[in-house]
C-alpha cells in the first residue's frame, strides 16, 4: 500500500482509494477506483457528481451499500 498526496500515482496502479471530493486526473491509470461515501450531505452530493462523471467517461461505477452497525 502506498499513501500519497498530489498528482503522482507512483508505480502501483491496481486500486486507487480516492478520499478526496474530486476525481484525480490520473484515475484512468488504475484498474479499480474505490470511494467511501458517508452520510454527510456535501460528501454525498460530491459522490453523486463523481458517479455521473465516471459513467460519462465510460467507467461504469458499482455501489456497495454497507449496513450500519
């Protein structure tokens, strides 16, 4: 696992866990992208916009609803 900040994704390109509200320009380098969405209205709105953007760019997103504990 590599944690990073900025525009350099390094050499690992299997999974990007995006913790930002925007989609990084280099996301297409990765085989998979995961985003964590919480109940906060601003985060949910940004996630919806990202969902649309991924779909419009030809990357069909899948959502995985996790049950509350």
